[in-house]
C-alpha cells in the first residue's frame, strides 16, 4: 500500500522556522523525484520545491528561493522541507508528491498534507 505521510506543520510566528517531513512507503522511493506543493485558501496549488531521485538537482519557486531548502534521505524514504524566515503568505497546506523517474512510467502519488500557519 502506497503511503506518503507529511508531518512537521504547525503555527509559527513570522520570521520563524519549520521543518516538514514526508515519509514514503509502498514503493521504491529512490526511483521517484519528489516535490513539495502548497495550497492556500482560495488559491491554486503551487509547486514550492522539487528534488531529483538522487538529490542532484533541486528547484524552487521564486517566492521561497533562499528561504526554503529541500532535501531527501533515500535510506530513510523521507523528503524534507526546511523553511526559514517564514512569512504570513507562506500559510498553506503543504503536500508532498512522488513522481516516477522511470522512462514511460506515469505513476505519481500524493500525501494528504500538513497545515502551516504563519501568524502572531
């Protein structure tokens, strides 16, 4: 059974930090590129950061570049999102997504998300 379980969300003051985790099971984690998305109320879901299957390439949305860092631990089947200098506009539900890196394989999986609220 495929599962992606996010954790680490919560309430933090502006300028603070959070570290999100997404633990995968039920598939070969090291064969999948991983991404973090977020969706704020009334807004479309947006891609926040991505990392390739062995972590060689990382990409970020312009709005988070320099503040957020994506990383992964293939031995532990986990992808992380370190979020620093948080702003109220970072408030959203954050979800991880796994996308197969195997040619011709279109499988992808989503987690259920974790709420991040940045407020005083």
